[in-house]
């Protein structure tokens, strides 16, 4: 472990440190490092708890080429009919309506978004809308072929899920994936010129808690940002409770043991591009300061600052991942009502419905560390 003179975090269980004491990481000022223009903002979208909504996660499909043990049963889930899945012009129309009311960042997710054959075309269309940030979450299986075209189409950033660097474990957790293919995909992401790539790991006791440092080193050496996600009681994730659930306090202990003291980050340094819920801590690796992201939905909820909504593959708006209820938007796009034929009328109808449903957005989730409080739906049905 390399020595560091940087300020240290308090022991586990205590509050995050003051951000005034800071680690000198390079400050990332531009939203995505690529100099894209600010989006045209017309209105602000606020929920009933005065939280401003700026971030949309879109599930492009409920299909997936993996069957991760904490996400899906081995036989998969009952799939929605293909005809119900939103087409490119419909997606573009909803995103345009949301940009008009203040959404500035969009993440494409799923299911596995790369199984959609029109993904590159969709990215090109959305990139033309002037979003501050357009990103993708993927299991990485198809990135060797897609990284370059996605970059050319205007995608800003990619997050790759990677739970282990051990090939046998990888096969066990994904049931179908090939680790070598995903690692090659990560290299392709670098070669394509993407920056601020995040590596997302669901932290699980007895599965990958012995790989925290290995995953961090792998990420640091390639300039990726490692992030550890608490297992959520959603879908097959509930089966991991209580034994597999690894709270973030324990992750901090592991990081301290492996890298020495954890460092406070200033507000500017804390946030790599994106507006996700991760809290970042700094560690020193080979004399260089590095960030590690911790996403602690269960043990340290971040609902007070929630800025996001989710669109399912069939066009249902979920205001919270933790609940099953959703509001249909697709019917407005597919309506035969003459009053909705005009694009502007549809945009107004979309805006009104979104604003109404947002007043009912819950103040927070009800996840417990015993593994209760999650939705009945699987994450792939809502959009991860
Ligand atoms: N297929 C893509 C992927 O795996 O990145 C995107 C969709 S996936 C549902 C989005 C993220 O949710 C992944 O990082 C995955 O590991 C995570 N995830 C799935 N089920 C989870 C659970 N029960 N608890 C915590 N994270 C989960
Ligand atoms: Fe598929 Fe992603 Fe779920 Fe794994 S976590 S089964 S890759 S949707």
C-alpha cells in the first residue's frame, strides 16, 4: 500500500467526512468530457417532494443474453410481446417531451440494451437532441463490435457491469457470459476513446468480497472507475438475503484494509460525470489518487436527492424502481384520437401526464437489510 498524506475517513458507522478536506483528484468540469452543448431547457420538472427530475433511465428491452443469478431466474422471465416494445420514433418523441420539461441526462439500459439491433441508430437519434449526457449500461458481452459504432453515433459514456475477474465465477453468476469477451469489450471501449467508464460490481458476501481490491486495481490501471453496488431486494436479488448482502460499511472496511485510509473528496472532485446515486471515496493507488464509487441503496438510502424516473421498454413511466406501479405513456403515442395526431398536442399531453404522475412519486423506498420491501416485478421489467 502506498503512503498517503490525505485526510482519512472516520471509522465505519460514522458519517461521511466533511467535503472541505479534499483529495486532489483532477476536477472534471465538462459534463461528459466530450464538450457537448447544453440541452435546450424550457421548464423544470419537480415531484411532490420538491425534488427536481433531470435524469431518465430508459429500458430498451426486457430481453437479455445473460441470466445473472441475482437478477433473473435461469429460465428467464415472461417477456412482453415485441410489438409492445417502443420503436425508435416513439422513444425519440418521449425523450424530446422530457427534455422540454427539464430532463438533461439519459441512460439506456434494460434488460440488455445491446441485444436491440437498432441500438446504434437510436443513439444517433438521441444524440441529436442535445442532451448533456447520454450513456449506456451494459453487461459488456457485445462491446467488441459495438463500442466504436456507438462512439461514432454520439454516445457519451458507458458503464459495464462486471462482478468478478474469475472466469468460473463469472460463468456461475451470469449463467451464460464469457469473461474474456467482456474484458475484450472493456478494451474496445478504451480504444474507441470513451472516457469516465465505470465498472459496476454488485458486492456479494461469499462471492466476490475477496475480489474488491483486485477489481479496483484492474479498473485503476485502465482508468475506469470501480463502483460497488449493494444487492437490492429486487427480482432474484431477494434470494441473496440475508447471507449474501454486503453493506457498504463493510466495503469501506475492506477498502481501508486493502488501500489504507480512505480520503474525503471535495464536492467538485466527488462527482465524475453522471448524476447517479454513487458516493465516491478516494484511495491512493501507486501514489496516485483514485475514486471508488459506493452505491448503497439499502443501508444508506439516497432517496432525498432522487433526481430520476424510468421508462420501461413498453413505455410505462416508473417514478421509483422500488415499486410496481407505473403510468402508461405509450397509449398517447399510439392513440387514434384525432386530437393527438399533431406532434405538439402529443407533446403537451405527454408533459401533462408526466407532471401529474410525478406528484405521486414516493418520498423513498422501503428496502430493508432483511431483504424485504422490493417490488414484485423484476428489474429487467422496470429497467435497471
Ligand atoms: N444488462 C445491463 C447490465 O447488466 O449492466 C443493464 C441492466 S442491469 C438490470 C443494470 C444493473 O443492475 C447491473 O449493474 C446489474 O448488476 C444491477 N442489478 C441487477 N439486479 C440487481 C439487484 N438485485 N441488486 C443490485 N443490483 C442489481
Ligand atoms: Fe441481464 Fe443485466 Fe440482469 Fe445480468 S443484470 S441478467 S446482464 S439485465
